[in-house]
C-alpha cells in the first residue's frame, strides 16, 4: 500500500511540475541586436556585437529570467567609413588593451531578477560577464507584445574598468588630455522572441 501511495504522489508531483514548467522562449538572433557605444574626449564610437545565443523565460505574460551570449570575435565598428580606420579600431578593440577576444571570445548576461508590476516596464538585474569577470548590473527595460512577437529593449551601462579594461582611463592614468577614453560603456539590447 505504501508503494502505491508513493507512486501516486510521485506521479502527481511530476504532472504538476510538467504542467507548471514553462520552457524558455527562443530568441530570434536575426532580429535581435546588441549595439555598443563608448565615448572619448574627442567624440564617440559605436557598433554591433552579434548575439550567438539567447533565451527568455516567459510565464503568465511576464519575463521571469533568461540570458544572452555575445560573440566578441565578430564585433563591429559602424561609425567609421574609412576601411583602414575602421579595421584599426576593430582590431584594437579585440586586443588586450580592451576585450582580449583571443582569450575571451564570448561575453554573457544572465538575468537574476526581473521586477515588473504591469508586464511592460521592468527593472532587470543580472550578471554581466566580460573577460571572465562577472559584475551585477541593473537597468530599466521595456517589453511589448504584438501578436505572438515579443520585443524586449533596455540599455545596460557599465564601468569598463571593473572588467579590467583600463586603457586610457582617467581613473587610472594622469595627463591623458584629449586622449582620455571615458569609463562608461553602453549596450543597447533588443531581444525579439516568439511567444
């Protein structure tokens, strides 16, 4: 009798788990983008970092978790049109002065908390990992749903020096004058998924 009761309870628990478990929503990597922006005394640069993998946990009309992975090997510079200047900056960003792409070819963000009262306006908190270094960041995000397409957008702002990217940082070097590069980097993230 005990065995039968145990089997019934186990089956009930499994059924309840299966009924409540929501598989992650697959993100469309073609429509989704990560745009980076960084500024220096004399101007700013921007470009894209391809998304190599991404998913979102979406339950009862709300995002509850998720993550995305950035392909640092294929990051681009978009504000420069001269091929030589563009190539030089792209290669410099991939070097050990910045993202050490040969050693760390992926950067990631993993959601640890998603707060929203209406399913549209969020405060997202998560772990950003760059060059093998992880830091907690929080940022506001917006989510919209049209038909079966969900679009989540947000801007992650981080201090690059916390990820051991100190090249021409005014926080670490003096007398840089107009060669100084600001510590703040912005990532504009757009994730598009089918729900």
